[in-house]
C-alpha cells in the first residue's frame, strides 16, 4: 500500500530524472540516462593483500553525478541505481549468493551529520537483487579519518592506520564481499582487509562501483 501511495505521488507530481530533468518515466534516473553508464571490462582491476578487487565503471559523467548525488546531496533514492549497476557487473563474476555483503563503514559522527551511510543503502539494494546476506555489524570505523581524495597514496595509508575494528562475534560463516563506491588507490579496502586478517578472516573479494583509473 505504501509503495502504491508513493507511486501515485510520483505520478501526480511528475518526478523528474535527476540527470536529464525529464519526467516521462517518473523516476529518479531514467532508463536513457542509466544506459549512458559504461561498464569496465569484467576482470580483476587490482590485487590488494592477495585479494581481488573489481571495479564496475569509470568515474565520469553520469556515474560521477550518481555517486555524488547519493553521497553528498541527500539523493538517497539513487542507491538502487548504483546497486543495480554494481549487481549487473557482479553477475558476470559470481552468480552465487553465498556472500555476506559488507559495505565500507563511515565514522559515527559523520554518519550522524549526513543522517545515513550511502553505502549501507547501496548494500541493502544489492542484497535485495542478489540474494546475498547484508552484514553491517562486522566491521566499524573507529577513527575519524580525513577525506581520502585530498591525500596522496602514502598519506591515505597513514590516515587509515587502525581506522577499523572487527567484531568477530558478528562474523557469519560465509565469504565476504566488501563494497564501496570509489576505489582510487585501494587504501580503504586494504586497511579493512588487514583488520580482517588480524581476526583470521581471509576469504574476501572487493567490489567498487567505479575507479578513476582503468588498469
């Protein structure tokens, strides 16, 4: 009933596409704009701590706007489109659902200011599509790190040193799929992997929506 009500409101008020401004489909991202996002080749983008990292697309045009809108401009509804993009790529790698999906956490103070963790929203939608199990309690960010985009690679590593803590009692006997929006140098994934390995957790794969660099 709630979905029907929201759909009715969308129809009445003609929801516009966040990207092109058209209202023909009454959605936040129309099919035409979604189809402009290009996938990267399905292959390992890089290897961190012996773990494979996959990146679904290049950080430009509508994919860049999609991530920025979701992350910084309270466009929470865009999470389902980013999740769809990541899932469509992931299907070419792994068609099983025996993963616990672990989104990159943000520091509690920052989450309180933003009122949500955008990757938690993406992970929820990704699990709905894939049938995987969501696990947002396994690892937490315990250090209020500086924004990574302002830092060089070595500065990113120092910034993320001891930034995460695993709560092993929340570990499920399943493989881990770490997901994030952008993988630049891979420092965030690497810091999380190291923390997992301290807790004897090794079966990990990483998936980012995008990377500024095609490798």
